[in-house]
C-alpha cells in the first residue's frame, strides 16, 4: 500500500513539474552574406532583422547549417589583439556571433570570419538562444534577406504608357463635291411679257445666263473680225503702188 502511495505522489510531482516548464520554441538564425543581414525567426515568425558584418574576402564566413556549441557573455579574441567579443555564440570551430564596437562597418564585410552584431542586438540574441539552445539552428548562406520596410526592386511599369490614349492627327478630307470649282449661280428674275400682268410673268433663266455671257462673246467676235496684217510681199506691192498713206 505504501508503495502505491509513493508511486502516485511521484507521478503527481512529475505532472506538476512538467506543466510548469515553458514550451520549447524553435529558433532559426539566418545569416545572409550577400545582404549582410540577419533574420531571427521564433516558431516560424519573424522576430528580428539586423545588419551584420561577416568575414572579408580572405576570412570568409563558412556557409552551412550549425547548432550553437557554447556561449560566453564576456569574451576576448587572443588571436586578434585581444579584441572584445561580448555575448558570443560559438557555432563552428571558433566562429561566433558576437557584438562589435565597429558600428560604422555593419552592413559590410569586415570581420575575420565571425558574424558581428550591434552590442544591443547581440545581447538580445544571446538571451534568446541561452533559453532555447537545444532548439536553435544557425544557417549561413548567400540567400538574400530584405531589410525591414524595403520593397523588392522593380522596373518601371510599361503598362502606364500603354494605357494613355494616343490622339491621332486630324486628317483633312476633301470630298469630290468640295473639290469641284464653284459654278456661279445666276438668280433668275421674272420677265414681264408685254401686255400681261404680274400673274403672267414667267422665269427665264436661260436668257439671264446668255445676258451674263454676252460681253465675253462680243469680245471674241471683235477679235475674230480684226483684219490680219498684210504679208511682206503685199506691203512691198503697196509701197510701189502708193497704197500706204504716210
């Protein structure tokens, strides 16, 4: 009986202890060497996005998927002049994520292989990883990471120009009727016949047209009746016979 009571008490203690523990969270630390940025995801949700400095050309940071090996809140580099490395998270053969005093170089390749962060950001990441070290992964690659609020770069849209209505130049069209020369219109006047009243007056358009063209015909007839000039032989004969009056 006593054994049963002890076993039950142990089970209850285990349940109480398990229930009081916080749920484990998956932490993913992405480091982009092409963008010189770091994104931190907690359970698939973006938590942080910071500028970093990875290794320069001669000291490139190795790409790969790693897990944190050990942490150091205060650390100095004996290899590089005892340089300070606060809140270091070592993930591969001496390579670490840590704070830096060279803030002006963040966003550019500058380190000897480590991943440099602003000291405040390094402290935040250190506290987050320290609580969930077993569930943390560090991925170093050349994949691009956009800065917060940075829209993807796009070319100017060509649809804007295509949607603008284009006005075609006005083309003056001339119909056949407009191309013909205007013919003068002569108003027909009533002609009163002798011995008849106004009721018996008739329209005579043909005679009006003849009257308008009569001066031109008379000029033509006058030109036609003009005597031709005498020929040279006739002039000589008249001179001999005294036909010209000087």
